[in-house]
């Protein structure tokens, strides 16, 4: 990962593009691997290249200040009292939100992350579970919060995850979308690309609420969290 960190420091404006090429090469070897193995290896190698969070630059505090401030306000305004955050990653930025008023479960496919989070952050209102969004039965909550996940999944895994979310009995889905991007394309699970959930092949309706993240990473200016009633997707 040293080459990525060096490139990020020297050429910050081109970092996201270079990282995409770099991971396209690295991830080709993952094409036939189980999804758990893919993301466990990414975590173990700190493949996203962040010195602050193994979940990547998008999970650094600087990139999530808007979310930290605005999410609890929006959740309360919508009457949301229980949340399944999947994938929760290393909980780097979510720990900055006061979750005492919510019934929160952080789920992730990487068992080591869940063990580490449970030791550091578990409380009366905060629990962690090893969960596969694509295949596992999901706890029923008011909200499934899925940030920076579909951007890393192949179409088939996204379709299966959405079908699984629809079966969960949860009311809302809040997930990452790029409303100004119109170039959806398939990838190998473990890569990254922008994705607009209102475009083909997903064709989500207009979200009930859109929170622009104010992301400063290249190619991510319109990065947002969209809120949908699950029965409408």
C-alpha cells in the first residue's frame, strides 16, 4: 500500500483515478473468491490506503463531517429509532454520532472487524454482528443504512443484496448514490466505481430524502446518501 499512500500525497487530484486502475489489477485475482474472503483480504492488507481507517478514505472524519452532523437530525425527523448499519466497517466515523437514542446494530462481513468493534464500542444501545448483506437473514429495523457498499459490488451481488433487503421487513433503506453520474457499469466485487441507483439497471424512484456528503475526493463531488421506502424500490 505504500505506492498508493505516496501517490495520494503527491497527486491528490488524480488519486481516485489511479486507485481505480490499481485495484482493477489487484482485484482481478478475486473474481472467483467468496465475498467474505475478498473483503477480509482487503481489510488485512489495508487495501483502501487510508492511514486513519481500514474502511478507506471515505470513512475518514474529514470526509464524513456532514454525515456526523446531519444524520441524527434526519433520523429523528423521520421517526427512526432502530438502525442496521451494514457494512459498518471499522466504525471510525459512526462513533462520532451520539447513538444513545437509537437501537443500533453494526453489521459487517469481516468477522475480525466485528470482534474489534465489539471490544471497543459495544454499549447498551450499540451492538455488532457478523452479517453478509447479500445472503444472511437481516435483523428487522426501521432503517438499513448501507454506505459505500454497492459501489464495491458486482451487479449480481447488488441484485441479491436488494432482494435480501426487501425480505428483511425493514422500513427504510439509506444508501450511497451519485445522482449526477450516468455511467453505471458492472465490476468484479471488490473493485470500486460510482453508481447512480436511479439509472439503469436499478431504476430506483426519486429518494424521499437526499443528503449530499460534501465529499472532496476526486470523482465524488455529488456523492450522497439517498433515503427510500423499501416498499418503493
